């Protein structure tokens, strides 16, 4: 069972590291496509990318993983509320699937933080 937990931890963390790296590789495009008319949009993309990478590394190494999961859940909630929901309300069908993905990841982050608290 311990092996499954370790495997699950890695599978959960890896996408966040990849998301973070993608934020650094595509910061200008993300800022102009997604965060149009936001002040310091590119800096926001870099900061969220760094947060994703740090959360993923923290989960893998188990260093401050509980707080990392809670902060990750907060970041995902902010992204859902400020980016995905307005896009869905505006009629963007693709945004709904991304919203649901991030909602599932938010739930998993809270669940993992709860497990770590025990």
C-alpha cells in the first residue's frame, strides 16, 4: 500500500511541475491570451508558474507538503474564480473542461492535505 501512495504522490505532483514549466515557456502568450487587460499579467503568469513548480517539488519531497497542498488549492480556487468561471459564463465551451479539471485538482489537493494532517 505504501508503494501505491508513493506512486500516487508522484502522479499527482508531476503535472504541477509541468504546468509550472509551461508557464515559464509561454508566459507572454498566456498573459496576452488569458489575462488580457490585467496589470502585470506576465508577472502573474511567472509567479503562478513558480508556485506550481514549488508545490510539485514539495509534494514529491514531502517537505512542507501539507501547506503546499493548501496553498495549491487556494491558487487553483483563485484561477477557477478569476479565469475559468468568467470564460464559461462568456460561452467558452473549452473553458468548462479546464474548469472541471482544475476543480478536481483542487479537491485532490485538499484531500492530500487532509491525509498529511493525520
